[in-house]
């Protein structure tokens, strides 16, 4: 019993440390410039913890990932902010430029687009944490994940909704482990997908070399 308590305490302490680091480095980046690299760093450390990577010093690894992805992640942050803003403005103008009989359909299209954009944005952190790609390839892979496995995305949507409810009803909990716990859950979902992609690519390579 005591071993289980120690194990749970150990995991909680890791989540708390990771969450504190995320908050500090987001603030150090003046919020706007700190959010993206700090979140990528949280996902990257979560990946190491899930894979039980030995000798993981959370502060050291966090800062390493933060520094490595600072410029690139902020570039993606600007891109998604612009896409979100353009989509929002167009959505607000629908009642003024289109007849009522097609407004519902257009709003449905925009809402579906917003869901895809949000999922792509969240997927981006996992892709940046797991792969070493070039520029826009990160966004391309994050987008393809939305449609690759519908079941996987439904599971992700479930956790996003659950997380939002926790934010609303248990805000004090999220202060301590909110971001780190969320990243751990989402990264766990995506790692299973990444492993299947790896096995599939290895099988293709074996067939080509046969």
C-alpha cells in the first residue's frame, strides 16, 4: 500500500513541477511568446515520461525543449492565431451577407472548420514533441492526424471536453496539474498512433527491400 502511495505521490510531484515550469516560462515569454514553446516543452517531457526515458531531469529537459522550439513554435502560433481570427471574423459576418436559408449551413461549415483547426492545433504539440521535421511538415502531419483515425480523434475530443469541464468545476486542481496532466493524456493517445505509423512504414520498407 505504501509503495502505491509513494508511486502516486511521485507522479503527482512530476506533474506539479511540469505545470509550474510551464507557468513560469509562459510568463517569462510575456505570455504571447512563452505559451507555444512552453507547451511544446511540456508535451516533450510528457513523451519522455511515458516512454520511461532514464535520467530525465524535468527542469533540464524542459528548458532544452523550450529553447529548441522557441522560434518555430511561435511562428506556428502566429499562423494559427491568424487562421482563427480570419475564421471568427467571417463567421460573425455571415448574418450580414448571406440569406437566412443558407446561414445555418454556412455556420455549420465554419463550426466544423473550427473543430478541425482546434484539433490540428492540439495535435501540433504532440507532433513537434515526437518528430524531427522541417517547417510546415509539422502542421501537415498534425492536420493528417485529425482524419487518420476517427476513433482516436473521438477519444481526444472526449478528453478535451473532460478537461474543459474540470477547468470550469475544479479550477484549483488545474492550477497544479492542469496543463501537464492534459499533455500526458493527449501524448499517450498520440504515441499509440505514432507507433502504428512506425510499424506500418517498417513493413513497407521490408517489402520494398525484399
